[in-house]
C-alpha cells in the first residue's frame, strides 16, 4: 500500500507539473483527489491493513493528499499568472501602431444650408425663433388668415392627429406665437427654421417631411422696399455672388401683396441653362407684406405697424447650391452620398 501511495504521489506530481491549463489541472484534482479519485480508491484498501499499519498508512495518505493539494494550488497560481500574462500580451495596445482613421461624420447638407441662412440673417440683426412641430389648427391655419374651410388649406395637405391638432405644414405658427409673446411690441425681426410636414407623395422635388426658414419683420413704416432690399442682400450672401433679383406677383393668404423672388441663375448668370430651364431665373423664396388681419389677430395694430414676411425651402436651396437633382437623396441616409459633404 505504501508503494502504491508513493508511486501515485510521483505520478500525480509529474502530471500536475505538466498540466497545460486550469481545466487539465481541475481534471487532475478530480482524478487523484476526487471522491472516486485514485487516492481514495487506494485508501479503500485500508480496511485490509493490520491495526498497526493503518495509522502509518493513514498518516502517509494525508501527507500525500495535503502535498498534492499544495502542488495543485501552486500550479493553479502559476497557470492563472500565465493566462493573465498571455491575455495582457494579447490585449497589449501597441500605442505606436497607427490608429484606424476615425470615421468622422459631417454636417448634413441641409443643416449646413440652414446654418448658413441663420448666420446671414443674424448678421442682419434677426433673432432665431423656434416652436412646436405638433401644432394646433388655430396657429397653423386660422391665425394665418386660413379659416376652417379656406380652399388654400388644400395647398397644404396636412397630417392631422386630431381634428384640432396636426403636424405643422409651415413654420409660420412660430411667428404668430412670437408676435403674441411680444404683446404688440416692435421691432419684431425673427427667422423661424424647422421641419414641416405635408401629406405629399415623395418624388424628386417633394418630400412629406422637409424644412423651411421663414422670417418676419414688423415695425413702423416697413415697406416692400425693405423686403426687397433685405432679401436681395440675403440671396447674394447665400450664393456668394453678385446676382440680379426680381419680384413677381404671387398670392399667399397671410400676406398682401404677395411676391415670389427670383435670382439670376447661379449657373448661367441669366443666359439660360438646364438648371433655370433656359429662363435665366431661379425662384428661391416667397414673401409679402403681412396681411393686416394676421397682424390684428396676433395683437398688432395694423394702422400703426406694418411688416413683411418671407418663406424659403432650405432643401430646395441645397439642391441648387450643390447641383443635386433629387430631394430624396437628403432623406435616404446613403453615407456614400452624404460623404460628399465632408468638407462642409
Ligand atoms: C406670419 C405672416 C406671414 C410666411 C411666408 C412664404 C411667403 C412662402 C414658401 C417657401 C417655400 C413655402 O416651403 S415653401 O414652399 N413660403 O413662400 N411664406 S410669406 O408668411 C407669413 C408667416 C407668418 C405671421
């Protein structure tokens, strides 16, 4: 029995010394020291020993068990250290290695155009006002001289949430809210950028969600000349070139008189080309003198004060500025398309 214990000890120590990883070591512990382990098996033979021999063999067996436990413990530490070192080496960050170029995003072309429009008007003393995209029928239509059954409402087919609540179809309600908040005080000089919604089928020039930047100036003696002066100045700065502008009569329920402003074509300078459909002119915005009913409705005495308002589509200006022929490119998040604007 002693020999068997000794040779088991030798075999176990060798196996423990050569254990390659913690799993193998765990198996060795079970194999040698487990309930059904070899040491236990040998010790089952104890009953066959003489009473004198039992304590001697028993003592030796315990000695061997504690010895093997220590062996296994030390080997476990050693293997754990080795595993940690291997993992740390594997995870070691070679800071000298060139980092993968961070894939930087870029300002969306429409955001860039809106920011540029804001900078130009802020430079002309305008404040930026914003408001809710979910609007009441009153602020989106009635306050803008578009009473319930007014036909012009169909021009702006809307996403109604309830009969009284809809997704705003323009940012004009922001101007009305601002006028009310200013309680008839002048001057009012604001621009209102933001998302607007119209129940339209998306095509190359229409999107059910698009952007607008509208503006409003109210004070004493504001005339059409201010309107043309300020908007012509804006257009030159926006397209960064000397250009002609012209006002054509138009109609909006919330302005009277109403106009649309054209600029001389930024591509052909007015000679006529595909961009301006050979007219030499490109329409960039609509405007007009604020309708007295709209002024009165928002608490401004239309006898004492006059104002002009305007509205433009940054999406459309981005199409012109970057020579893009389909507005949907702006909304399909195609990174290949958007990467072109990295330098913006
Ligand atoms: C108030 C009074 C008047 C805002 C205006 C336009 C003309 C205009 C179009 C631009 C591109 C709509 O998205 S678009 O097609 N808008 O042409 N908007 S005057 O007039 C107002 C607004 C608020 C209180």
